[in-house]
C-alpha cells in the first residue's frame, strides 16, 4: 500500500510525493506541505519518509508548511509559516518559531516554557529544546525556536498543526504584554479558546459550563427568571469592577487551591437566537445599560458554540450597576435590588452601609455643585 508521504531515489536523485502528487521543495531544498496535505497525510508516513532520507546521510529532516495553494507555490517567493515538522533524534517533532521584540528584556525561552506548560500538558506533549533562533533579520526582533515532542500514536498532522497555532497565538498574546481581557477576547474570537484550558479564572475572567436558561415556555418561568438574574449579576460583577471582564459560556472548571481552573471546552448547542435572548435579559435586569457591551456567538467543535460576553471598564459615574431582582436562598425575589462586584476570583455583595455611603457621597457632591443660573 502506498504511503501518503513517499521518498524515491534513483542514483543520486531523490524525489518525493505527498498526497499522491509530486512534492514541492522550497529554495533551501526543504520539503513543503500544503494545508490540504495535513488532512491527507499521516504522522507515521511523514516520520518514516524523513527517517529514510536522513539514514542516507545529509537528507531532508524538516517539512515546512505554507498557506499558499499548491498550484500557485513558487520556491523563491512563497514563504513558510512559523510551524514546521522536524525530525529530532529520529522522532518527528513540532518546530515552532516565536517572535519577540528585541526591546523585551525578559528571558524569552522562559516565557515560552512557562506559557505553554498548561497547553502542552493537556495534549500530552513536552518541550524538548528551546533556544534562540538562527534567522538573521535587520528588524528589531528576536526569534525563539522550540521543539515539541509527542507520541505519534493516534495523532494527525491537522491536530498537531492546530495545537501549534494555538501555542503561537498564546505566546504572541503574552509576548505583547500580559494576557489581558482584550487579547484573551481576540484569542477566543480567532478560535483559540482551548488555550485557556489549564488557566485559572481571575478577577476579569469567569467561565460557565452550561448556558443560562432564559426560556419561559413549558412551565419554566421560575427557572428562566433565575437564569436572567444570574446572567445580569455575572455582568454586573464586572461592570462594578475597575478592569471590566469576560464571561465565557461553554467551558467547564474544577476547584483548585485558591480558585477555579478551566478544565475543558464544553460548547453549548449552536443557536444564534441566544445572543438576542442574552441581550434582552441584560436590558431587562441590569441598570444602567453598560457602555460598549459585546455579546457574541463563537463557533466551536461538534456544531456547538461559545457565548462570549465582553464587558469593558465602565465609567465611574455609571456605578454602581444595579440588578433588578435577587436570589435569596436559591429563590428569585423579583422585588429586590442586588449589587455585586468582583474581587479576585470571588464575588462579593455590596451591602447596605456601602450603598448608603455612595448615596451620601452623591448628595454631598450635588450640594457642592454650582447650578447654572437662569438666563
């Protein structure tokens, strides 16, 4: 049976076929893989072909990946992506090339190692080497080449490629500054939500495994009211904080010392109408309306989706944000008003003395305010 990656020799000539077609080589004589090859080729076939090549001396030990279509590829002008496959100690590995600003005084290799640890642990992988890259450029940047080892059993090239892209996106977000609400939101929108697995919830991040039940049909009115108030309270926590935050619906957590750790993606059933229901529930139960609130449905695997609620920092003059309705002993009290804010990884209610002090400060400010005279 023909392998998906094959190497043939005739005399001193070496020819390659990938996915049943003649392979392309780049300007350095390295094997080039295209995106459709990732679906058609197996990890074991690529590893075997590279092993055979290297066994005969100075053979090919690396396969580069390009985003250019096969028919338009040019060995001199078409570039390669930052993820490659490389033979290392006779085993196939993932080679990732990270880019850091030359002005960054942190240990770049240490940043890569510490950032990727939760992601690689989840994929049962490990960093074999992490060293300054060999690329030479006039731009004020530094490269870090990282070799990642893995067991080939049950792996596909597409799976390895997707993991590599997640790793590149995560390190890029960290390298440009600490992971923030903005960079994390962009990672989720770009389809890299899985990089959060192994990370802990924080003062600006909260995840939820199941969607809020907002429907009022089939006798679920009380449950729907509970879901709407819970949703409004989740948003108000971040509205009343200094930094804003993200609520991600469709990820599960587990308790760890000091908080909650994100355990897995748990997409909710794909239903675009949920975005409208979330917006309506927040409008009905949260006052005043938050500035620049974004609610988005992000496609995920298996016909599921994540719901991303992005709450930017709110103007101080709008605070405190009030939730119409409260949950007391697990029951909905529609006539109550609740105010919550987030501290660290927990939520604390704003109590009566705090509300009174806010009102008193507001009255004092109004007394000192000079009202305009009638003309």
